[in-house]
C-alpha cells in the first residue's frame, strides 16, 4: 500500500534561534572574519610599494588593467586581492621584494634574495661585506635609540627595517658564496682541513 506523500513531508519547525535571513548570517560571518584576521605587515608593504612605483605603468607591464591593479592595492575593494601570480609578476617587473617581505613577516617568516649567476670579483664581495657590516652597526644603533623612546614612527620603522633587511641580505650572499666555493672543490678543502689538524693549526 502506497503511503501518502504527506507522510514524508518534514513537519519539523525551524529552531527559534535560527536566523531568518541567510544573507544576514553570511554578512555577520564575513565581518567577523575581517575583524579577526589582519595583515598589518602586508598592508604596510602595499603602501610602501604604491609610493615607490607607478601602479598604472606596472599594470601595463604585467598585462593587467590599471583599474584592476589599483583596486587590488585599495583596502576598501574587498573583491579584489593580490594573488600569488600578481606578486610574482610585480617582483619580476620591479625587482622590489617589499610585498614578499610584508607577506612573509605576517606569517612569522622572512627570506632573502639569492645571488645571481654572474660571478662577483673577490674585491667587490669584500667591499660588500664591509658595507653590510657598517650598515648593520649603524641601523642597530639607530634601532636601539628608537626603542628606548616612547613610540616608533612610520618613518623610523621604514628606515630601520629596510636597513636591517639589506644588511641581512648581504650577509646571506656572503654565506652562499662561501658554501658554493667549498662545494666546488670539497676534496681539496677537506684535505686542507686535515693538513691543518695534523700540524695543530
């Protein structure tokens, strides 16, 4: 015997605490997420990048509408966000790693630029080492003075952080070159170490 369709009808009433309008619910969730998640370092990096470059010209270089790229740098345009492909294209067009610095810093990470394939003469590398050491000492002294004060201004932050990253980049380049030089002739380097150990050096 066939059952009446009404027997299968869901007669349960909705919970009294359920929101009547689903769009209101999603709006509340979206606002809640926005207030909970903030990317202060990346936002500051975007501001620095906009000040340093012509966004309209960059849009043409990377094959994007300048209106779209301007919107991607505008925090008020929530529908437009910079993608990974955008970041790569902007870096390749400018060589400016400011956006990546801000992005990684929000994740508690950092990175430095790897050395290029072109060989560097020892004299030039030695000069870079001296410059890096002097730069780090100067910026460290400036940072110590700033941190002893009551507040850190935007200008102070940009100067100190930019100088420190530049110094760290030089040091990483030196470390990379030493590693590359060692691995180029590892057997000779090991033999030299053994010889020094044998004579007690």
